[in-house]
C-alpha cells in the first residue's frame, strides 16, 4: 500500500510523516531525495550552476538553497527550468526506493512525502492521497517563523503553489493541521486504522 502525502508549504507534512513513521509506515521524503541529487559534484548541481550562475553556491561549493529559492519563487520560467533539471533525477531515485520497498516489504505501508505530488502527476502512482491542510493565517505565521521570511516573501511563496481547495479534489484523506499536535495526531491515527481495516478486507 502506497500513500502519497502532500500539502502546501508550512502545512505540517513532516509532522504527519513522523506520526505515520511512528505507526509503522516507511517514509520516503522527496525533499531529502532532492537534497541528495544536488550535492556537490553531482550532474544536477553542475547543470544548475550552468543555468543560474555560480552565485547560487555557498563558499564550500554546496547549493545555497535560500538564494536559489529567492530566484525561482519570483520567476515561474526559472522555477520550471530548475524542475526540468531536478525532477527526472528525483523521480528515478524514488522509483528505485519504491521497487526496493515492494521487494522487501510486500505487506507494508509506504508513504511518499512529496510537496508537488499532484502538480507533477505522482498522485497516479499511489493508492491513496493524504492531504495536510492548514488555515491561511496559521500557515503564514509558521512560514515566517520557520524560514525567517518577511510576511510579503511568505505570501509570495504561498501564492506560487496550487491552492489547497484545488488539491482537496484529489485527496482520499484530509488532515487539518491548524490546531494542536494532539488534534492532528488523533486524525492521523483514525485514518491509519481505517487504512489497515481496508487493507485486511
């Protein structure tokens, strides 16, 4: 059973992924895979430097994600260019991990934590889509605090994504993470036990 876990920026996907891991799921975090494919001396990083210039590197030759983020969140063409470089490599690595999981744990539950699950069409790869949603005021506050952004920068990043209401059309399970961690955990546990019941029938 493969769950596609998604949600917009600062919605709390990672918290929900942690709860699912604690309940016994294996989690593949697309953001971690994305970080690995742009490590120093990788083909992807060389292509990014050719495309965006050496100014997006830190002094040690690693990718300065904040600098690159400030470029691609303002410019859709730049964002698409970056996605064309990274997405095929991320997909290749995730497919490899899915295959390995299916061979080693045929009865297990795998969670793909992918921010752009619906946008890139990966919702078709999974058995269920779990969407983490959050009230806009809470999302803005969390994003400003987490990424040390100004409210204007945070709003720009929020606006660059597919709206939550649109993603709801694709979701089998919706987890509202606007309130306390305990309230979120209760929703996750309920959806998890329903999933296990379905899987055994």
